[in-house]
C-alpha cells in the first residue's frame, strides 16, 4: 500500500520522537511557518506588492522574478 507523500507525517513525528519531543517539533514547525508568513506580509505591505513575483522583482530584480515564477509553477 502506497500512501501519498505527507499523508501520515504528523503521526509519524510523534511515533518516532515521542509525545514531548514530537509536540516540541510540531510547535517549532508552526512557529517557523507563522514567522515566514509574517515576513511575507510585512514585505507585501512595505513594497505594495500583491504577489510573490512582485516582491522578487522589487527586491532582487528580473532574474529573481523568473526564478520565483518557475518555483511557483513547480510547486503547483
């Protein structure tokens, strides 16, 4: 039986690391996700940007915009 990637990730973290360390890792991941989302929101506000590509263009230029677009397409 082959389950999709990420199907049982959280239970596996708890199974592998135990309740205490698994909970710590869960909160660590949630904190990292919150922080990066917060940084993106600040960038959007300061740069008046609506998309990831706009942030890339205004901070790093045209090459970064192309790289960001390619990465977005690959992830979607």
